[in-house]
């Protein structure tokens, strides 16, 4: 990183620290000021948005028509403000991933693919200025104390973006998720990172390695990325390592939320303005407006995620809203009939039913092929009686559904070895 880039990054770092203390009103004002500057500019430079917003008052930005991944990908060239065609960006990102050459650039743009489920991968473009903003801000929000820090980062693919994180005070080592774990455990034991950043599936592998003695190093902090961390997994990891398990919730659509020093997952409301659609039963789905990005503007973009928000203020003192739980995808909400009506069952409720059923269940997948039907696949520990487990799962599901008033449904249970791997998002509940 050049001296001038370093100065710019430090300035972003300082300002992000300062904004972390904004109260609700000033945060709201800040969002509004940023949006009022951004939106007319986007209308001028993105042919897609200009067309999409025709006849709307741009000052009333929280009510502009929404967009989603399908619209973005179908109109990628007109959507971004540099007219980069999707095919060129996609080929470059994919080629870089295959060749493990992690410097995919299109001119001076960084190109990346999000780790979405196959077929739904999103593209992102970042200008050099946007990269510096990202680096400065993510460091400000994740490094709670300024001290020498070694970070071990487990990722599917390294990126320009992450390579910029390194510096004199902060050492950064990339661990390749596509490689075997054993030699990497050795490296962790000798490198002794302060912070381990990895997808939850890998954190669980590290837990198993720590329990059997292959991993002797104990990091000061662990941060879960790239996939939703289930509450039971979080509790399990936290109990063993004696630290809160933090999260970074980031997507093609932006840097959405980061855990604070007290372990609460705060929406980064000075980076993204989120509006919510109420799904009932305390769940919401977010619409994202990224207040900073201009190369690929993300404005009123509908995410597919189901969130539960906290109504409590965090003890850290920040007024940024806290996410209680990221519950999965909106597409995976299951439906049952109760009292002649179609009733939504959130993935988390089904997951809880399975977890409560029997401790010998190691992994599972729940598929809903149609309303009122569930196909459950279980992976269980050796030497457990399948009939016993089937009965326990049936009882739990029945109890859960009875709470919703559903009595007529079809349930099938079978046993097989499920291994999601560490590279993929673990979709444990799927609505087909
Ligand atoms: Zn907090």
C-alpha cells in the first residue's frame, strides 16, 4: 500500500471510529445526507436506476422502487456506473478462483464473486477508493484495541481486498479452505494467531481438533464469516474456547453487520441504511441501501435473508441496531395448513425441533417439496438405534407443528451421511 493510500485508509479508520458513537437521531441524519448526495449521482450515471426510478421523487429515497439480485444480474452492465459487462467480470473472477491467482482486476477495479449457493452467485465491483474505505472501516470495527494482532483468515479464495489488510501492526495470513485441514492445524499452532476468521463449518472443525488435541493454540478471538452461524453452534464454540464468537455479515450487497467488543452483531448503519419488511412472528427481511458505493450502486436492494432484530440497546453503548439472529433464507420458509390457512414456519423453528430431539444427531437436512410435507435426512452417531431417533424427531416435529395448529402433514425420515463441507453454505432447511 502506498503512503497516500495508507493516509486515506487511516482517515476512513478514524472517521468510522467517530461515527460508531453517533446517537439514533444523528445516525438517521447522517444516512439521509449521504443518500441525498448519492442518489441523484446514481440517477445520472447508472442507466438502469435512471429508468427504474422514472416518475419518482428522488428525495423520498426510502420509498424508491426496490431491486433484487435477479434484476441486478440481468441488467449488470447498465446497473454499474462504469458499464462493465457481467460476462467479462464473471469470467475474470471465476478464472482467478480456479487458478488461485487472487488479483483479479478489470482495469483498476477489484472483481469478486460472492459465495452464494451455486447458481446464485453475485458479482461485485469495487473501485480503488471503495477498497480503501472498506479496509479502513472493517479494521475500525473489528480491531477493538490497537495492538499487534495476527489474523488467520480461512477463505475459499483470497482477494485483493483481503491482501490490503496486512500492515506492520497487523499481520495477516491466508489459509486456503480448499486445502486439507491437518497441515493447516500445524500452521495455526506455530503461527499462533490472535484472531481466527473462518466460516462456521471450519470453526466447528477447529473445535473438534481442539478437543482431540490436534489444535493446541487458543486464539483470543474467533470471527464467523461467509455463512450463518446457528445459535447452538455459537454456544458450543463459545463454551469450549471461553470467548464470545463474533460475526461479520457481509454480502455482494455490502458490509451489513459486525459484532462489537461485547459480542452483539450490530448493523453497520453508517455504511448501509436498512429498511425492513415484516414477515410476522418477529422476523423481518431487509432492503439494503449502501450509502457509499458508486461503482455498483446498491439502492433499495431486497435481500433473501430472514433476520430477528433485538429490541434491546447493547451494553457497549453503540446505538447501532443489533441483529439477534440471522435465520436463513426467505426462500426456505416452509408452509403448513392450520385452521384452513397457510401458515409460515421459519427455518429456525424446524432446526430447533431437530436439535431438541436427540443428542446423537450429528447433521441433518430438512426438505419441504410442497406445503404440509417434510423430508428429513439425519446423520447420527454410530451405535444409536435409528427407530429411537426417528420417534424422537417425529415427536418434536409434531409438538412444533401442534403449536402452530397444524395437524395434517406428511413426514418422512431417512438416514444418510451428510457432509456440507467447508466451502458451501450449509442449507439445512430447503423449500423446493
Ligand atoms: Zn455492542
